[in-house]
C-alpha cells in the first residue's frame, strides 16, 4: 500500500542532487501515498518489478516504432495525386484530388535540411522566450490562438456542402431523425416513396441500407442530429465550429497530460510551439465528421481518470475514475476505434496498481471499462427503438482488416475498396458468412506475405507511408471536399493549390519529421531516467515517481502503440492516424525540454571549468 519506500535522507547523505530533488518532490506531492507498513514484502517488490518491466517494454517498443517512423518520414513522402493536374475543377476552383498517392522516395533535399535547422532554431528560441510567461497565462494564450486559427480557416473555406460519402449519409439520417421523418429509415422506403428516393444524391444510400451495414454509425449520426437541432440541418460551418471548440479542449487535455508526464516551464512552452506549428491540427476541424469531437472527449476522459491517482480519499478517487470512463464512453460513441484509448487507460491503471497496491482501483478500472464498453452500444439500441427498425450486426470487424491487407486495383495498399460491401450483398447481410469470407481472404493474404517477404515488406512500408508520412494527414484533402461559397478563393486557394500549397506541404513535412525526432529523443531520455531511478542508491527510488505520472506516461505510450499496431492491419487513412500522431506532442515537448536541460548543464560545466582554470 505504498508508492515510496520509507527512507530518511539527511543533509549529509551523498545522493546525487537529481535524486534528492525527486525525493523531495515525491514526499510533498499529492501524487503519492506515504509508507504505512514500515517495510516491503517480497510480493510487493515482485508487483513493482512486473510494473517496471512492462513499462520498460512499452518504452522500448515506442522507441523502435518512432525510429521507424522517423526514417520513413525522412526517406519517403506521400502526396495525393491530382485527378486533373493541368486544370482545376471549375466548380471547385481547386485541382481535384483522388485517394491515389505519389511516393517521393530518396534522400532528403538540401532545402529540407535547411528548413529543419531553421525550424528547430525557431522552436528553441520560442521555447526560451515563452517559458518566461506563467503557465496559466501561456495555456490561455495557446487556447485562444488555436481557436482563432481554426475559425480563420473555417471562414476561409466557407463550405456550403460537403461531399464525403459517410458525412452525407450521416447528415441525411440526422435530418430525418430531427424532422421526425422516420419512414426514411424503413427497409421499403424507396418502394413506397420512389419519386422522393430518386431525387436523392447517388452517393447517399437509403438510411436503412446504410445503417444496416454500419450500425455503429448511429452514434456519429446522433452528434449530427444534436448539431442539426441547435444550428439547423446540414449547417456545415456550425458543425466545423463545434469541431474547432472540441480541438481546443483537446489541446487543454494534452497540456494536462504533458504536465503529468513531467513537462516543466520549458517543456510546456515547447508544447505550445509544436501545437502552433501543426497545420493538420488547425485544419482538422474542417473535416465534417465527429473524429475530432470523439477524440477530444475521449482524451478529456483519460485526463479525468488520471486525476483519480492524485486524490488520497478513496471515494473521491473512485468517483473521478468512474466519471473519466463515462466521458470516455461518450467519445468512443462518436468514433468506435477510440476504444484503443480506453484500453490504454486501463493498461495504465493496471501498471499503477501494481506499484501502489491499491487493488480496488484495478478492480474498479475493470468494471468501468466493461461498463463504458456497454454504454457505447446505447446509441444503436436508442436509434433502433426510435425508428422501430432492427439494423442487425452489419459488417464484421474482420471486414476492415480484410480491407487493410488488400491491394486495390489503383495500387494504394490497404485503402478502401467496395470488397466489404460486395461480401455484404453476396451473403445478404449474414454476419457469419461475411466473417468467413473476410477471414478466408485474410488467411490467403497472410499466406502470400509469408511466402513473399519482399512483397510483404513493400506492401506494409507503402501502406504505413500513406498513413504516417503524408504530411497533411488528409486534412488538406478533406478541407477541399465540398463546395465553397466563394470557390476557394483567397487564403483557402493559397493553402490548398498551386506552388503555395506545395510549399505548405513541404513545411508540414519538416514539422512531421521534427516531431518524430523530438518524440524519439523524449522517449530515449525517459528510458534513461527510468533506469537511473531504478538503480539509484535507495531501496526503490523508482517508486518516487507519482502514480499520476506513471499513468500519463503509460497511457501515452500504450495509446500510441495501440493506434500504430491497429492501423498496420486496419483500413488505411491518414485522418485515422492523425489523433495518435497528436499523442506524440507531449513526448516531443519533453524531448525539447531535455535538450535545453542538457545544453544548460553543458554550459554550466564549461563555465565552472573555466573559472577553475
């Protein structure tokens, strides 16, 4: 029942200053519980050792993945191919883009290195200057600027319609729900209302047809219905504004997790600089889909859960954990793959409980995870009850893995094809038959990859490049997926088309590589510090790290690794991996912080040596 050993540090004890500071902070921190049993059993030591080894494995795996992504981003950059490279679409004012990539491979250019050096220098100067501002004021400044930049981008686009097929189907279903036209959810809607059905856009299937394939999309539809109830149906700008405010909240939640991770004034100043340089984050709100909202709410729930380990009273800690998972459940309702974040939070709870031996927290965490998972099913039941329909199970999960290991005819590995829908139609929606077809295809592809390792390496390298080495993470693509009131003139055209658009991609490419590099530095330093604490001259000085810090570090590592591993096999899309990329920003800021700290030590050492000479 303890997180630190009962040792006495006297003024003349010869411990390194770093460990004395950490011990002093730990003794007076709200993160830890004092020793109450006066000793440590072999079982307690074993639990702590298990937690330490699991955390070490997670850190090392994250370092390996970041090394791979850094090399991938340095030597391969993906850009979307234009459907007509010579002429822009007259209705859009922008060149049309298709989900086909051009792979630019080879050594980084001289301009890339110059840009990386200049950007690194600017980030360091920004960090040193902004670190003088009080943390609370810096956070307010960051949130205001992030909100303002998103609003400027939304206003520059001024979209009146949106052409992403899923968004159109969700808006259609939400409008029917808000207007009370429940007959539009009936299986025979097009037979009974043939003329009305014929007037629908060809890319928007009838509501029953859509939700019988994707019943999990009822959660996102309810968010569209919520926005439509307040701001009117199909109000694109209002929906984007809700996204913008959610992303601002996301930045605040990541700031909090970064502080728990160990960011000091320099680290949080660096975090602010990295956030402000992230163009995809500022464009994310333009994507008319609840990804941003779901991610922001889920991360906010995780931040609340982290607070459970900063509270001493058991009942307050329990309420905070329950509240955190309830918030997470709401976020997962809007994007089902964010259950990865909930699982990562539970893994973090397990590792913390192994250290502090407050077993009830682990049990409560398991109950909360199960309860939150059940709550994510509520929208399906609610919509089925309201509409009087039974949408069935839809496409099996293996369908998305089937897509993720498939090769479309146009040669973009792992991206969407109609294969899953063809299986649905072929089996008349029978769930078991669909699963058998998908599993057979997956087994055949795995057998092919096993017998052709070079093709397998090429396939997954190209697939991961489209997900993690496309600098905009599809935010530019989706920003132009609609009709603009002014045909994308002004700022929107400058950022999305022509030579200026290419320069923006180059800037995003440098930032992306820099984030991977700084995050790699941050995780390497974290590993080094972790081993130093474990081998410090005290009984168990690694325990002096607070529970909430262990939770934050474990969550960020587990969530990022979970997202990376998921999209190795899942259907590919850069907009899907963007949230997990954003989880690297606290770690990248930690990399800047430790770089500044190392430089300061070096300068101090040189000065003292010079004075001695």
